[in-house]
């Protein structure tokens, strides 16, 4: 195994599953070089043979997916239980990787933290006020919502004076009930450490999401808080 293989494992550990094209794009971006897809396919195949990765193709119209085994997690130096991709959530999970790439390109000064990383940061998800992103930064359910919420992504940006702002990103592919969606939005509105929330809406969902976001922002304003929920369209990329 090479140092590049280790980097691939560490990056793949941030997600429930990744495809070879996503791995290739990420590491071509890091090295500012374009390598043949076969180079990455060989690397992933070797990691699979070492039992550090699992692979499958549950959806015929999507590329083969790869995710870490317990041995792969240990090799990558990542604590916690390996994630297991769900067929029902697979399109969403792969699109979140696409969204992260979009944010990395458009907001290079932001540090991205994934849902997997947030969940692993707290051994017992049922205890404590929230899951730590890193020292003194938490994401969790806000006051009065009676639950917890883990975002698809969070981005942290540090200003010149050293102050940190946390932005939460949610990719909405399936329609949720208004009450449930409002509760989740308000959990972020009431979280003092969250500066803003961006809902990336699948085609056809922007208008209903915007209506609930307006309600959440009105509730925030009535409570003397700064409205912070915005909705942006997302065009699927896979």
C-alpha cells in the first residue's frame, strides 16, 4: 500500500460510499494532474483485494461504489464503525459528494465537515448537547425541538479576526412533511453556533422548501434571532 492509497482511504472514510470517478476527480484536483481512470481503478481494486474496501454495484445506472471495511478504517486511522451504504439513500449520498466538490471549488476558504465525521465525533449520539465538529463547535438540535439533527455537510470559515462561522448544508432529494422540515430548520435557527443554513433543493422541491424556510425565518425574527435559512436549486450531477 502506498501513501496515496492511504489518502484515498482517509478521504473515502468521510462518506458512506464513493465511486471511482469521484475518487479520480478529487485526487486529480489535489495534485493538479489528470490521470487515466484506469490508474484509480487499479488502486481501488488493490485496496479491495487487501480487504480494506468493499465494492458493489447495486444500481445498474450508476458506477460501482466503494466503502471502507473495519480493516480499512483502522488503516486510515479513523475510529468508529464503518458506514454501510443504503440502496434507498445511495443516490442522495453520492450527490452529497458532488455537492461537497461544488463547495470545495466555489468556497475554497471553507473547511468541509461531513455527516460521517460529525457522527463519529460523539461515541453516543443519544447523549450530550450536540455532535462536535471540532473544538468548541457543535451541531445538534436546538432548543424546543425535542431531537437531534445531523447535517449532510457543514462548512467552517475563519475570518481575519479569528472568529469562526459554521454553515450547514442539507441536500433535499425527497419531500418531507412541513412539520418535520420546520422542526429541523428551527433546530439550526436556535443553534447559536450556526451562522447560516443552506437547503439545496432537488428539481421540483425548491418552492415547497422555500415556503417552509420563510416560516422558519419568520419564527426566528419573532424570537429576536437573525433569519438564516436559504434555499438554492440543485441540479443532479450523476
